[in-house]
């Protein structure tokens, strides 16, 4: 857990949860948070090795301690610490003082040695398990078999590895507990060593009397620390909600922010004028910018930047204004507004400034771009559209626009915003409005086939496992695989042995059942996600499905799709292919045209790295995988086998994704050193690719971000993380983003250009689908030749690289045929 700018927050978040749990549980009047100041205490002076083996506090945690203290003070809680003493000594002192005043005490800690303070006035609450565990005098005896004041005697005998306190050899918790129960105390035990029954234990204790006396001094908490404060100082004050708001905002704690009380007078309710016809025409006269927001026609509100208004009916004057591309439209998620207006036969043109898209470009690493998130980030105010206060929301959009414009300019993202992302939102809206035709008969037949296959599979699974069970239950599946069939445990999860896809693939090498389980899962997912779901998504009004193309989801700039997700449709499986068969052209006189960039990411890698060998391979129109194989295996191209080419292909594409020798070894099923040899050979033949990788990682380390060819930024705060795994993952992102992001920018440019030409040439063809490097069009037969030429020209030349860009174009009556 960390913020988008790399500040770790896991400890702060955990602390806050515990603090809120305590406040909710006890509603305390008095409270103190006690801290250690340093390791230099009276105990370390008595025993130099005290806590010596403990590693230094990790940097990730160290950076969070000041934030935790800041939060405690904002909650109105007193912080107490004193040089030379541990927090536990301060707690002991506070407990004694409170007892004198007859104030009951709850100590919040999971440390065992703190239990020594439990008495009639003091309980210990360990907050970590579910609702937590409370210890009073009775429960301490129940749990440990000794009284609270005897806990220190047990620790002195058995030692404490956490604090580096040496115990008596041969004495563990059970023996220590038995000895203290028998002799009453450690002091009495040392006076009666000769009465210890077990000879070995007797000798061990006799040999460690000095150690035991020192241990007692170390584990016994000091309850008379000289603390300067008045009892009333510990009374909890009214929390500083403004300060907490600022801290939680900085830490990106959305839920915590939502739970903060916001004074009613800080959010005045905005009045929305119901505009009559005369006033409307006056409001729209000579207007240059029109702000708009809403989830549907009924909730739609408008603003000219000065006043906010709502219309009972969208009359002709407003329809003209909405359709006028010269009037700049400003809002949040304008694409969504354009789509729902189109369903009401209202045209929206002139999409000019979308606060959602602007915020996405400024920071593509956020979890979401709801208006409330952006208002919080850039205006520092709490707001949620759940309130349905669209007038206030529109006022925030008016305020956000100049703030985001300034940031786009400062980060050199203006061109990307104005020339790619905003025009693209118009294109995507039109694609969503158009929709995709589905042949339900194909899906119906496929559904019947899948049903039969699944029944057969279930029967086989029951036969192979020797019993009937719930195949979808991980718990029951674990019992079958690892208890009944005694298959090896590959990896563990929190709930027991894992049964994920990777595990089942490994286990399928030694047993048939995991293979059938994999097929069952895959077919079930395809059936529920696509075969059964697609017909349900057909709009009865249009007879088509209308997927959503999401512009603000991925950090690299790639589009995603949802409801349905067309990008997760497996193309290599027979079932996945059959689902594509159900995506059809609009009528018998039309075709689907599928246009796919060929090896675009490798071509971009050649362009960015300027590696001579890679550039030459593409310029000479070589089979780049064969050329790479010849180089890394040191053979002539004509001697390259299919197996060699496959290795080279995986290395070629792997390099783009920050390939590691471990990853390649798993992929190729070869030893790690052999995989590393392939990578080394690759870099020896393509040295500038290695140079590019090192340069991008260095850029990310120095600047905190990397950019695409057209300047799209991705911030990578974890690039300097102390954790090797996190750092390496960030390095792979730094290498891949400029390549994948540039490929995304390229296809977006092509989509904008093609859409423009379709309109200029008044063609009936339409763009339907974008899946990564592929565009799919619905084309009347009469336009097939002209559109093929138009699309090829645009996709291959809209952005010039140092190598030729190639597009593969195929057509058919359905998506499978292409």
C-alpha cells in the first residue's frame, strides 16, 4: 500500500484502523499514545546486547512514523515519550497514576510482557484478531496458567528472543510456567533451587542465577518515570477534522475521507434555475463554452460559466447549441453524455474539455477518476456525485478546468489532450452508439454444445476423483487434490494449498484431473461471460450490443472495454473463435474488415532504441523472429529451425515486457542459466536495445516518470523502492510503457484520422471495435476496396517511424472469418 507518488501507507492505514476500533469500542475520555525515542535506554546500559539483534527499522516504516504522530495529534490525543525509557515504561507509569485517581485503564498492546500490568484497575486489549482479545486478571490465568504479576518471572526464565533476552537453557514456556506455579515467584525459586525436581533444570538454573537476576531487571517495567504533564492533558480534545482531511487527502485514503464529518455550512446547496425560453436564448446568445453534466436526460444540468440551469425539455434552441461544434462543450465524462443524448436523438458535438480525461493524463496511476476524487485532489474539497447535486458538481467542473489546463501545460500534455484524447472520446462515443451486431443463433448452438461438454467433463471429474463434490468450491477441491489424491502441494494461499491456474497446470503433468478442471473452468467462464451474457446485452431498441470503450483505465494509455469486455476474448481456443463467429456484419451486403498492426511493439522498440540490427530487419522486411534466431544461435537464417524461431519470438516479445531469465525459463521450460544465455545473446546482437532499457530505467529513477513518443507520461514511484521485487516490477513498467504506450497513441491517431475521412468522404462504413492493435470495421461490399486502401494508408502513415509500419487486413462475414 502506497500513494500514487510512492509514500508507503500500510503502517499508517493499519494504525488508523486500530485507533478507530478502540475509539468505537471504548469511547475513551482520556488517551495517550506512547512512543520509544531510541534504543538507547537504561536497559541497554545494563545489558549491551538488549535488542541488539533487532534489524534497524525498515525505511518504509520509518517514513510513516511522523505521519502516524501527525494523525494522533489531529485526533486530539496526547503523545508521550521520554529519552532513556521505552514506551512500555511510560504506559506502566500512566497506569499507576491513573489507578491512584481511580480511573480505569485499558492498555492497547499485543506484547506479552505488558500483561504484568494487569490488575483490578487495568486490562490489556490486543486489537489484532477480528474484534480483538481482552485480558483481565482471570483471563491471564486462563491463558498462561499464572497470575499477571508472575508473567515477568516466566519471561525471565524462558527469555525473549524478540528483545534478545537470554533464557535459561532447557527452560521453555511450559517448564517456566510449571516452576512459577510450584514456587510462587522467581525470587522464591532462586531461594529454593535445591528443591527443583528435575536435575538437569536445577543445574541449568543454578548456573544462570546472575542472568536471571539481570533478566528480571530488564523485563520488569518501570512505573515511576518522571513525566511532566497534568492528568487533564490526557483528555481527548475535539479532532481537527480540517487537518485530518488534509492528511487523508495527501495519503489518498478515500474511505477514511468519506467517513470524516463535513460541516453542513461548508457545502452550500446550489440552486438550479429552471430556465424559461426567453432566458435560455439569452443564456445561449454568443456563448463560446457550455458546461454540462448528468447521468440521463432528467438530471442534465447546464452552465454558461456564470449561472447553472436545468431545462424541463431540451427545446430546439438547446439542441442547436448542443449540436454546434463551434460551442466548446466542457464536462466530466462527456462521452457518456454524448451516448445517452444520442439515444434520445439529440446530437452532441464540440467535445472540448473533459475533466475526467484531463485528470487521467495528469496522473494515470489513480484507481479511479470519479468527479469527487478529482475535486478532492485538485480543489481539496469533499464531494460525491452520489448526492445527485449536479449543480454543485458543475460549479466544481468550472473551477477544475483552469487548474487542470495549467497542469496539462506544465507537464507538456496539452497536445496529447487536445489532438488525441479529446478527439478520440468523440470517436469512441460514435462507436458505442453504433453498436455491434450479434448472431444469437450461433451463440445458442454453441451454448448447447458447451452444456453437453460440461456435463461430460463433470462426469469425468467425478470419476477421476472417485466422488461427487462442488467443483467450484476451493475448499472441497483442496480436499480432493491434496488429501484424497495426495497430489503435491505446489504453493499455499492464506486458506491452504492453492488451486489456481498455475498450480493446476503443474499438477496436470502428474494427473489427469487437474487438466479437466482447467478445461471446466475455462468453458464455464466463456459460457457465463460471453455465450450466455451477450444475448442479454442486446439493446431491444437497436438490436445490437453497445460495449463501453474505457479511456481512463490503463496506465499505459491502452483502451479497455467493458460490458462486454471484448479484449479478453481468447482467440487461440476453439470456443473463443466460435464466439467471434457470432460477431457479424450488419447485413448480407456487408463485411467485417479486420485491420491489425504487424509486430507494432517490436517496430516501436526498433525506432526508440535505434538499434542498427533491429532497424535493418524491419527495413529489409525480414522475418524478425527468424533474424533474431539466426543472431542468437549464431547460424544462417536458412538453418533456423521452428524451435529456434519460437525461442527467438518469445525473447523478442519478452524484452518488450521487461523479460527476466526466470520468466523466460518458465515460459520455455528450460533451466534459468540457459534462459539467461538466450537473453545475453540477444543483447550481444542488439546492444542498443540493452542501452534503451538501461536509459529508460535511469530516466524513471531520476524523473519519477517515463514518456511515450508523443509525450504521454506514466509515473513510476516504486522505481527506487528498497524492496527488490517491487523495484524490479517498476523497472519492467519503465521499459514497457514507452513501447506499449506509443503503440496505443499510434492506433488512437489512426482511429481519429480514419473517422475524419469516413465523414469527409461520406462513406457508409463504420468503425466498430478496437482491441489493442486491431481495428474492426463494418463495410458495405461496394466500399470494401476504397476502405481497405483508406485504412491501410492511415494506419501505416499517420505517425512516421524509423522503420515501415505494416498492417494486415482481412475481411469476412463475421469476426472469425477475418
